[in-house]
C-alpha cells in the first residue's frame, strides 16, 4: 500500500548504515525525476528502508511529505505473504531492511508476557529456530547465508554496488565478495561486463583468503630460537620439595604456573601418595601459588582421574576442583584429549569400560586473568569460506549436531581463526624421547598450547613439579623472560637441564 506520509510522523531508529554517501546528487535526481522508489515504513510508521531518500527529501529539498510503502511486518512474519511475492515486490537491499525489522519484532516479542499479548496473528518462532533464520526466510531469502551476504552488501557496499545487486546485474553472493573490497575497487569492478565482474570477485575472494591466513599468522607467537646461553640464563631450576621451595618465592612475581603434579595412589619411581597426602600437598601448592602469582596470573594443574577399582572412580580430582574452585576460582573447565590413548585395564570386552583419554586441566585464577585467544585459534579450512552451492547445506559434525557453514565462517572471519574447543586434542605420542628417562612426561604440545594461551610475552613461568622440564622448554620457546622449575629428584633436574640446553 502506497501513501503520502508526513515526514515528521516517521521514526528513524538506530541504523546500521552510518555512511549516507552524497545526498546532494540524490536530492537533485529526486527534484528532477521525482521519487522513483518510495521509502518503506512499518504499520507503526517506523522507517524500514530508504533513509537516504528520506533525508534528501527532508533536509535538502525541505519537503514535509514523502511517498511511502507500508511494509506490513506483522503479516509478513505471520506468513501472509508468499516468499516469492516479497522477492518480486522488493529489491534485495529492501528485503535486508525487512528482515532486520522482522528480527527486531521477534526480538522484542521474546521475553514479553505472552498472556498479555495478542498472539493470534504472529506465530511463535518454532522452538530452536533462530530469529535470523526466520527473518531470512520471511523476507524472501532462500536461506540465512544469502541474507547475510545481502546484509554485508548493504553495510559495506558503495551505493553503486547496492544498486547493481538490486538491479540483478551482480548476484548477491558476488556482490558480498565485492563488498569486502575498498570503495574504489568496488566502483572499478562495476565498470566491467558481467563475466569480468565474476572473475574479479573470484580474485578478490582468493586475496581475502590469503589475507586471513596472513592475519592469523601475524598474530600467532612463533617459537623462538634462543642461544643456549640465553636459555640457561633465563632458567632457574630448584632442587627440593615444592612445599618448602614455593614459600621462598616472592609475592606477585609469576605470570603463569603450569604444572603436571603426581597423582595419588599411583606407583611411580618418584613415590606414591595417598589421597590424603595428595590433598595436603595440593592445598599448599594452590595457596602458595596464588600468593606468588601476579594479579592477572593464573595456574593450570593437569590431572588425570583414576580408579579405586574397575567400575569405581576415585573422587580426589573432583574434590580438589570443588575445593579450589570455592577457595579461589575455576576460570573454565578445560580438558586435554589424548586422542591416541590406548585401551587399558577395564576397557576389555568383559569389563566393558570406555577408553580413558581426557585429563582435566584445572585452570585457577581470577575471572579476568590474562589470556591470548588469538594465539591458539585454529586456522579455519578454506572449505569454510568456500562459496559453493553445497556450502549452504547443513554440515553435520561428528557429535551429530548441525552447524551452518556460513555461521562458522562469519565467526572465524571476525576473529581471524576458529575458536578452539575447551577440549584440546593432542596425541600423547607414546613414550618420551630416548634421552628422557622420566616416567611421566607431559607432551610438549600440551605445554606449548597453554603457554601460548596464558603466558604474556616476556612473562615468568613456574612449574613446581618440573620433572624433565617440558613446561619450562615450552616457556623458553614461546617468549618467557624467565622459567622456574622445582623438582624433588636430582636425576630429573639433570634431564631438564639437558633438555633446556638442547632447545
Ligand atoms: C607428572 S611428573 C611431571 C612431569 C613433567 N611435566 C615433565 O614433562 O617431565 C611429576 C613430578 O613431580 C615431582 N614431584 C613430586 N612431588 C614433588 C614435590 N613435593 N616437590 C617437588 N617435586 C615433586 C616428581 O618427582 C615428578 O618428577
């Protein structure tokens, strides 16, 4: 329905598009040719699209009225318009505005008292269906991905590119790629013929993929090669019992404590602790560790659950987590998944248990402790960014959960990589290297992952159960100014010394 409306009656909400471009030439064309396309407003006279036209008419032409089309968002949301009708009546950029108006409407409706609302006309969004998907569908976009591509064009495209998409001269997907280029390039490409535009879009996409990889690479801390002397100077190995030695370290002097302590009730060449002894030991370590850490520092304790007997777990780990979490703060529950773990006792067919393959990395510290996510992002595969048709299909993960590729791509693009899970997959890799006779070493990749994530460049790292020095090696490789290791057995200190020098 078209109506001449008083401009003063129309509300312009907060808009996404901040750059209004030149309004003078638009006003001039409206003066000469009239308003070729009306603006769009909701039933409540809220502007849906045509802000530039509205401003040019009001601010430059000084008119008080404007021709508007009433976009009945409620009816569209209620499915009273067929998708293809919307598609025929409105251009892609107008449909983006309609979808956004739908999102606002659905968003406003959520959280309201349903008993006070007139529910008849607006169907509830199916449980589990995301608002954006509903908006995309109702606004005549085949899927959420196309909606996001069109929205990208509206937000980042020059007026000329938006026009080209609206006229159908450039497809929505190609326009979305072009919208990633700077304004001059967008304009230059639009001078070409259709085939050349497509070719240019492909080249821009390849360039963007390259840039993403470079961007991620530039953010990631690389292992450093330091001369032996420097490694030695940056290392302090303390031979002794950490219960005593920790007490000698000054307050607020360490950035990260990363440690893999002994576990209770396990026979090792370095001894066997009862559960009670183990809790006592760890209480000292946590209390002293907290004192020694700087205010932004945190502590990661790697622990593996074990059994009392087949089918009955020991509970020390969870008791410790509950105690330390209450006493201090559990930042996040994180697990190392040793995905090459062997099926051991209890997992045979008769006893029927599952293969034990996760160790808990008990991460303690203030909620705001230092972390550098950029350093541990996964490089997203090119597949995620591919624009092939099949990509819009649902991707099913091993867990059976469905994801939309486009959503993953969007998040990955924003951050320069894929956010890792709180399950760190690192193969334990069998026994330690030939020159390391320590019976229970931590895999270097687990140590390096945590160092990259939690140690600030130039920070101080401490391991109070240093063993053969894996954590210390990772610290030296990834920017620690100092690494401190406490170990009760001289024999392991010697191994650590050697490994630190070997790099
Ligand atoms: C699981 S191992 C650590 C392995 C180490 N992350 C590595 O990769 O070699 C635990 C180490 O803690 C040491 N340890 C046990 N109790 C200790 C204590 N009270 N003070 C210092 N070291 C201790 C053991 O001798 C053992 O070398």
